[in-house]
């Protein structure tokens, strides 16, 4: 499990914790992808970082893990203590996840179904479970499995994870970032990328995936180019 702290100039600390499944299926390695792609828009180094954790662990590349689509999302309507999640948070999270799934899949699929309830769909193929906790003493804002069937995303509803939004909840970039992990992506080296894994300024809290993330998502998910 990896923990990355997001520290803002005002002292707010955000954390992304990314959990890698222990026994993943291993799709084609990046070398195979490189040998089949002839495009000036393909960057092998970035692809390794994005799909194989090559930025943070260049000597221990992960197998490529992408999900089959369309996705199904299960949004828990209460946190780990049984406290209800407000409709505004659930609705905004669902909207951002729906929009982002299309981008992260390389524009090949979206979200086919969204269910809400107090249960879980973890370890059920085709589903991503979104769950919640509320901890003011734990500065981890989000964590997720990486490209795991029946995986999960977990958000911390602490006020330090809201990026100053009046409505509370979690900030949009964090939602996009954790869905990126859930769909198979790792941290990158540029603030312009949603999958950037270092401190970010407050004005980027609603950032969308960068052009190079979008391009390489298409390569990853086999979209026609």
C-alpha cells in the first residue's frame, strides 16, 4: 500500500493511498504495446509510468491492469460508522465518476449502472464500490485498488479533503484521480496530469485529465486512433 501526501500552502494536507491487488491477472506487457503502436503521439516512458508504475518504481514495473466495460458503480450511502452520506455528495460523486469513466476508458465505454445502498459489491466482477469514512485525525483523503475486478474506491469526508468547497464532500480532482487508479493507472510526474502524485495548489482541485493522459488512455484501452 502506498501513501502520498497532498500538502497545500495553507497547511491543508491531502493523502492518496493506492492499494495494488496481490494476485492480478497480467495483460500484455508494455513492450508488446510499443511494438504494435506506430504513432508520434505515443510516449513509451509516460506509458510505463501511467500503466506500470514506472515513475515511482521504475525497477519494479507492475503488470498492466485495465478493466472490462462498461462499468457498474455501487455507491454506499453511509460511512463505515453507519452515518448517512448526504445526497449532494452522492450526486456530485456519481456525476464526476460517470464523466471520468468515459475519459479513462479512452472513450470506449462509460457507466452502465449505478446502485446505492448500505452493502457492497467488492469482489464482484464488473463493479467498483465507492465507500466512505469520516476521520478528522487521518489525513488520507482517498485510496483505491488498481485495475482490480470488483475493486473499490474509498474517500475520507473530513473537511480537509473538500478543497474548500462550500458544499463539503470530496474535491473533483480527487474523485477523478482515484477512479484513474481503479481503472489501472499510476502516478505521473506532471502537475498537469490528474494522476500526478505530489502536492497540488488549490486552483487545480477541479482539473480534468491532461491531453497526454487522454491520449494514452486510448492506447491502454485499445480505442481506434
